C-alpha cells in the first residue's frame, strides 16, 4: 500500500492551494481529483476578491475582467449600484487548472480520474480507498493527514463525526449559461458584477447573477432546495431574456449550459477529527448572502498546509491547529451572514433596504470590504452603528 504524508481529496481552490503550499514546504503530498481535467466541470460565476492573485501568488493572466462596479437588484427590480475593489472575474477551468499546475510544479502528485470511495482509521494513519477511473481498479493509500476539499457535493454525512443534519437544507440548485456573443455587449456589462435577489412563485428564494468574462457572459441562478429541471431552465431563460434586452439586444449568440449544486448555509460544525480536515465549500465556508467561497476555500487550503508544516510529526496537533485557524478567521462572519440572509428572506422588501443602505454609505462598504482584517475602535463603532441603523429600518418593513 502506498504511503504519503498529506492526502488531499479534490483539486479546487482549497485542495490546490493546500497541495501547492504543502509540497513547497517539503511535505510529501498526493491529490485525488475525480475529473479528467482539473477545473473542467466546475459551475461557478468565478468572481475573485480584489487582490486575490497577489494574496495567493497567482499569475494576473488568469483574470478576465477587472470589475469596478457592483449592481444589486432587489425584489422590485430596482438597481442599487456602487463602486468596489475592483473585483476580478475568471473561469474555474483557468483558476483551478493554474493552481493545479503550480501544485505539480511544487512537487505535489496530482492524480486525475481518481474518485474517493471511503476511508478507515488504522493506528496513526488514515487509509483512503479510491477508484482509478482510468484503469477501472481500486487503490488504497495511507496518509498521516487527510484534507477533504470536495466542494458542495461532499459525501461526508456518513463519516462520523462530520455529519451535519442541516447540510442538505443549505444546498442551492444552480444552473448557468455561458453566453458567447458575436459582438460585444454594452460596455457597462464588462465593468459590472450583477446580483439579483427575488422570489419564485411559492416563495422560494432566488439569487441570480451576471459576471462578465473575456469571451462570454456568465448568467445563472441558484434556487434554495431541489427544483424540477424544466422549471429551473424556464426561470433562467426568462432571467436571461431580461438581461439580453438591456445588455445585448439583438446580438446573435450561442449558449453553453452548466448545472451543479452550491452551498449557502451555515459552516459545518465539525471540520476536524483524528487526522482528517475538511476545507472550502465542503466545510460550508461560503458567504450565504452572495455565494462567495473561493477566497475562503483557498485560505482554508493555506491553513491546512500551514498546520501540517508546523506540526509535521503530529497529525493530531496539525488537525487541531487547522480547526483553530479556520474557526477564528471565518466562523463568526459566515454565521452572521447566514443569519442575515434568513432575516432578509423572511421579508423580501428588506433586500431593498439593505442595498439602498450600502449604496448610500461608502465608508460602511469600505469597512465591509476589508472584513477580517484588524480595525480600530472608531471603525468598529461605526460598523455597529450602521448595522443598528439598517436593522431599525428593516424591522418596520
């Protein structure tokens, strides 16, 4: 049976960054990726925070558009727009593929068409069984530490103690079109990230988006819970038609369809046990208000590599350190965002109140953009004051 120090399951932003930084630190690292090409089947708007490439030492060439404008549309269709970042857009093929290539260059053994099946604990090591989809055989590999980075489709509910009863209620059924235009859309389309919040008949919450890319527009939506495919397609068609009338009326185009599950609930309560860590979307590290999770995923991968390097001779200590770093960095904010989303969903008019508030308070937006970084008491008091002001207005809606 093979042996390795760190075994990573999944080569998205979490798994890829963990692999790259662990291998660069001299840790023997193996990555199991189920797809034949890293990043090929990811369905994601792929928006990146300002400074993402610099934070994770990635080439700027993978950025498609630098979007300096965020447009939030409320239940009534009113637009609340303001300047940001600028943020960046890319595709998951380029992002994940680039990170995977850099992990290989650092010395990680990245294996594609390798589908995780199960794991067992044997003394001080964890044994993982996976299907080699190329040969059709089953293989086993023993690792000192294991990092799960398998995204929203993570099959962890039967793995004690990682099960999370609320996991399925936080899943979003997502459907996206890549719209390839024969000529450019209106210039503002390439400067703007659009997020639309509204409800379907039956009061199901929808979050829809338009993100510009180098050669197409990513137009998609996510609906809480399961929904029939025909209904989901019909809803996306209607949403796309509204965007087309505004951004590219009469322009010939072709469409590529993509569907997948995303996550938009609270973080997973247990993300470490024994010698196993869970990161990225599999750990629920997603901002419920906008679906952002790439930054959180990548940083969780960095934390996994950092912990394994710091406690190289003790997987138990490494796993505990990983959980401490992730919880301390993300959990308070992400729980608050999930609570905020539930508060808004109860009365959809509250989305408009929030968006109007954000559009009219530049300092409030600036503080939120650097959330997670140290801030002085003046900024803290201002932030709390703005939150109370919003709550007072929203409660009377």
